[in-house]
């Protein structure tokens, strides 16, 4: 039912009934000097003489004086469509808080959807969200969302639309469902916002509403999905005066009690027996408001034991696996530290990769350096970051962290004490539509006799990036220029030149490997032009180049240097419901990469393209499909032989499809399929991943599904052997038949929004058998069969079967989380890990392998972490 035509009459009726409790909402007639906001994008906040009760009733006197904001418009599934049910809002403030009242009318209050969940977990519920751009820079903001049963979510938004989900503010909200619909009453402390020092403030603001049962979304002012960005589309709320500039202090000390496995080993590093060890540690998180727009965050001896484990993997590629950051200190506020240099499939890597801090000890894999008692992660002694704005459109971010020296067998260093520094400046122009940034990183290690031959002593990076959005906000140009310098012993820099990022030792590229150098430098550049809004067409075309010596992996992430690429993406975007779909997109991709230096410069290493389609149907299901081809022309893989000559690649078919069910239903299925075929029909990969989410009640849900991969890789790299007579290198490959099965499950039970139980478990098995041992013969031959020849090892005792594997892992995390007061939390955590890799190499049998995995000895850790938040 559409109520816009009757909104004024309804407001008058409600205002005339003060005894109606939560139904009371003042009419516009009560404030003739402040007209209602309908069809406008600006509003005025009113000062509260007495703080309102945050109970979701809206009966306090301040709301009778506050300006009514109305004129919400639908933005999904119809952009700028009429609102299905009427909504109104009001804004007030005092010296300490910003107050927002939102009334969501609904003719069927019994159909309002409110599902319980842990804080920050999105459910298929009705929702009201308030977004505040307190800097009024049209690029950043704070989001505060709540559903009808009081479950809160909050985010920090940056870069005009990207969300930092880890940000947790200390704020209050009251909700109530009544005969007219439901109400959300927000109290947001100014201490949680950042704003410049001035007598009067104008904040950016947007208020959105979601209706769970119809899957529709409305906003004031209207959010246009056809335009780029979110913060740049906010309205304004003015009249906020008299805010103090008192400094803020928040401290959260915590204690952690652990009960962990304690293996006893012999001189060879073999485990003799297992015991238990008790650990008691303490630390603190500190947040200090240096000013109203600068915040210092610090952590001392942090513990992240409550964080979910990384997914299991068995990596047979040439490159390092990228893992998402999960630790709250490093996630929160990371937007200012973004400096992307490489993006693929929606994931971007850059000059700062926070997982380098507190990483697994880098030398623990060396023979004689580690045993079962060696630490799995480097201890972070302390870290601090300063973030905010210093006026004139300048944003600043500074992070510094110190990790301790970790030792293994006989006191040998497996990770030296290291200091990490990251500095970032950004300057906005033209109301946030343009900007220039500077980033500097530095890594300094205290090396010793055990580590100086393997690790770089120092690594420094500097970069400048820019962006400019043209006047119509439909087109944008971006780019960067970066340089790197790493230094260390000759052995360490030689190892850098020959690792998988660089492969200077390739015999056919002409890039010089210098085993005597102690310094390596490089540079990287990018320029991109994009159409980001307007009409239905979107596109991005970009040119990127990295010199062979470009090295950022001490505190950044880059899989491969020595590459230059040209990539193109174009899409047709349909954001208005029509026919069978609510929204749809068809996109086209094309990419090419070449080497950048040496006699092989300009050698094309990557060439491919695809077409993909995505649609949300009228029943709220999603469908996805895509098909493409890699290497339709001549391309030469410069890493496949792991430092050997480049190998010509054969065309490969790539296809995928997926379907996602309606998450509002009790059962929500998903199914993902991938299939590739290449190497003249000798290689293939089939990936099947069904997932089912079952919501047993508003409190309990479980998600589970197997992830099965069957593949045959006819050109899996195996090893490099030197001929004992001539010294010539033999780069060998084999056919790998591999089966991988992981089963991931998550269960959530919500006692209250502040008391929740989460369970994560993933058993994982990957087995592979090698056959058809070959070596490179004519690696650049156009005919697939001419590139390889059979290989017989000089060592007749060496068997191909010795490379077969059957690796098994199990990771689980169970967390009971109790937020006993705002910002203060107790975690009860049980983590378990199992590994087994010495049974049945080369074969896969589900029952046998999973039986062997769960028969392996478990490594259990029990942890209690209690924190107490105190702010002023």
C-alpha cells in the first residue's frame, strides 16, 4: 500500500495522540519555521535541551520540535521509484550525541521481518540504516544499521563506496514494532565520528530502509545506482553547532588464558610425546582522539585467537597464496592505506599487505631450523596507527609495528625482529572528485648469522597515485607511479632475483642475474580510464607495467614482476527491473600481458577473454554464467618451468555457472560449477561446489557444502635436475591426476544480539598421482607434442611415484562471544587442527581418507579472552 498521498494527514493524527506511546510522531505543523523535507536533499538538525530516551518510542519532546524528513524514494529494484510504504525521519543533537529517529510505516506490522544474529551479521530482515559523512568530504562516512529486533551493524565507508566491515563504533539504538510499523531511534556519540574544528557543522547524510518480505530498498535522498559512488550522493544536515574539541580516550585491556598442546621432541625434531601447557598473557587496545579529526589506535601484545582460521590448501603453483586479513586491528581503518597495484577477479593487491606483520616465521621450513615446538606465527610486540584528516582536504595514515625475534631448533632464528612502517597522505580536490596520494613503506630487519643469507635486511617503497572524476561524474581516470629498493647480503639478493616473483635465471629472457649485487631496485606504473556512471554502459581500460626488479613483498603483495599488461572490461548494466529480472549485467573482458625487459621483451605471456552474465530474477534468486578462452594466439609462459625457458601455451576453454537461492527462505541453496579444458584436450578441471543454508529459526542457521575439484594437468611442473656429466639442466613435467575435497560448514546460534555461538569446521583432503614423466625439448614449438620428450632420471633409484601425495587437514573454530557491556567482550574459544599426509599417497577414497584424517592426533587449543572497554 502506498501512503505518500496521505502522509500529512497521518502525521497530524499521530501527533494529536500523545498517549499512543510509540505511535507518537510530531506533525510538521508543530514547527512552521522548519518546513518538512520532501523532494529536497538538505535538512536542519535541532538542538535537544534534554537527551531523549533511546527506546524506539519517539515520545520525547525534542521530536515534536524536530524537522520532518520525508520523500523517500525507491532505489532497488526501481531507481527513483515511489516508496512502497511511507517513511519519515528526524535529526537532533546535543553537545555529546547525534540523534536520529526513523519511523517506517507498514500496513502489516505482523509481516515485518526481524531475525536475530550476532552483531555485524546481515540477515534477510527489515532494516534502517543511517549514513553520516561527518567530514563532509563526499568520500567517507560512517554507517549505522539496525533491524527490528535490535541487531546492529556498522561500517566505515571510504573511497566513495567501499566498506570497512570491521569498524565497530560504540553507539546505541532502540527499536520498537507497533501498530503503524516500526521505529528506530539512534544515539551516535560525536566521539565516534571525525570532523574538523569549526563553530558550525554540516554533515553529509543518507537514510535507507529495506523491507525484508518484498526485498525492496528506499532512501533519502534517492541513491542512484546508475551513478558512481555512495558518499558523493549523500544529502546534507546542517545547524550542528557548539561541538567541543575535547580529546577522546578509549582503552580496552584484555587478558588471555590459553591451554595449548606442548610437544616434546628429540634431537632430530621428531615428537616423543605431547603434553599441555598453560599460558597467561595480557595486552591492551588503545584509541586516543588526538583531535576531533585525528585518531591514534595502538595495540600492545595483541592476541587474535578468536579469529577464524584460514582455509586449508595445497598449493602446487609457482606463486604465493593470498589470504584475506581477519585480524580486527589491521582491518579497521585500512581504507587510507590502500594503494592497489594489481587487481584480478575483483581482488586487489598493493603496496601494503598487513598479513606480512605477524606472519608465519619465514625460515621455519629450512632443514635444521624448526621442529614441532617452533611458533606458528610471529609475535607482534606492539603496533600503532594514526589516521584522520588535518584540514584542506588532506588525509593522513601512519602505521608502525614491531615484531619479536622467533627461534627454532638450538636457538636458530626463524624470524628476525622486524619493524614495519607504512605512511600515507591523500589530498582531495574539487569536492572530493579528484585527488593525489603519496605512500611510503619501510621494513627493517635485525638479521643475524642464521638469517642474513636468506632474508633482505631492508626494503623501501614509495608511490604516488592520482584520480580524477570528470564534471559529469560518469568518467574517471586513475593511475600510479611506484619505485622499490631492497638491500641485504649478496646471497639474500640473489635469492630475491631467482624467486618466483622475478626468475632472473631464465636462460632465454636476457635479464641479467648478478649474484654479487646487494641492492635491487625497480619501478611500476599504471594508467586507467573508466566510465563509472550514466546510462547502461560501463568500461575500464588500463595499462600496467612492472620492471623486473620491482619488489614489494616485504610488506606488500605482488605475484609477478617483469610484466606489462593491457586489460579491458566493458559491461551493460540494467538496474531497473524488467521482464524476468530485477537487475542484470553482461560484461566482456579482454587481457594481454608481455614481458618488459631483456631480449625476450615483448614476449606475450597472457592473452584471453570472456563474456559473463549475471541476473537477479523476480523471485530474488541469482543466476550467473560465463565462458571464455585463454591463449587463443601464441603465448609463452615465463614461469611454468620455474626459472627455465618460456613454454608455449595451448588454447584453453574456461566456463562457469552459478545459481543462488533467495536468502529470505528457510532453505537457501547455491550451486557453483567450473569447467576448463586445454593442452590439446589432455588437461581438464571440473569444480563443483553446492552449498545449502538452513535457517531453523530466527536464532539458528547452518551453512554447509562440499567443494570438489577433479582435475588432470598434463603439464604440471615437477622438478629441475642437473645432468651429472654435462651439468645441463633438465626441467621436468608430468601428468597430475588430482582430487580435492573440502567440506566447509558454519553454524550460528544467537541467544541474544550480545550473546552468540559460532562454529566453523573444514576437513580437507587433496590427493594426486603423477604419470608420463617428461622434460622440455622444444618449449616454443607450435605443436603441443613437440614441446616435451620422455625423461629418464640419471639416478635410477628415483621414482615418479615418490612425488605422489595425499594431504589432509582439518581446521575448526568454536567461539562463544558475550558482549556484556558496549565494547566489552568475553570470548570462549576452542580451536582444533589435524594433519595427516603419510598414508595412501596418490589415491583418493572418501571414507578411508576422512577416516584417516579424524584418526590423526588433534591439536587442541582452549582460550578465554576477556576485554573491558573504558572511554571518556
